[in-house]
C-alpha cells in the first residue's frame, strides 16, 4: 500500500471531508483503488469514527455512487424508464429468483438509460448491457459467485 489510511483520512479532512461530500467520495474512491477495486468492510468503521459520522451514512453514499462498491458486493442496475416494461419483468425475475435482498449483489431500478431501442438495458458493476434477459442476469450472477 502506498499510503496509510490515517494519512488518507488526514489529507481528505484537510480538503473538506466529510462536510464536502465530493471530497468524501474521492476518499472512498481512493480507498477502493488501493484495495483492488472494492472498499473493504473493515474500513467503514474507521472512516466513520475519524470523521464522526455514521457508517450508515457511508453505506448510503456507496449505494448512491455506481462506481463505488464494497468488498463482496456487486451492483445490478435495471433501467426504470417509463417505457421499459421489459425491465420491470427482469426486476420481477430477480426478486423471484434471488429474493428481495440477494446475497452478493444489490439491485436497484435507476432512471431511464436513454437507450430504449436497445432495451431492456442493465448495468452490472457499471458495465452496460443491451437486450438484457433472464439468461444474462443468471450468467452475471453465477460468474460472479464462482470461487
């Protein structure tokens, strides 16, 4: 590791974190980059304590920013555009197959992805897929859950 967490916390605090959420997001991105593409769960209590904020607040920020992700969690985003009825069917499939709180990934409907002609559309960990179907979702989830 090229820096210590304490150094990063001090640096980003001097830049305005946690009051400036943009800077707080930059800190989380930096932590993610230093830990091979995901934020380790053990880091959240340390950040929360150092900045006197709640872990739930950090989790909310991470869920809100698609490029951020916690270790062991993946993000499935389904187009929620008003004309995307096929996406609604995919959301029902995910809930039926993996439950309302799937293990290993989060699911959320986002606004219209503005690619209606190529729909239904989804993003898996920020990667956009067109003409999505149940088989694609199954494949993404199973590929991710392989040991």
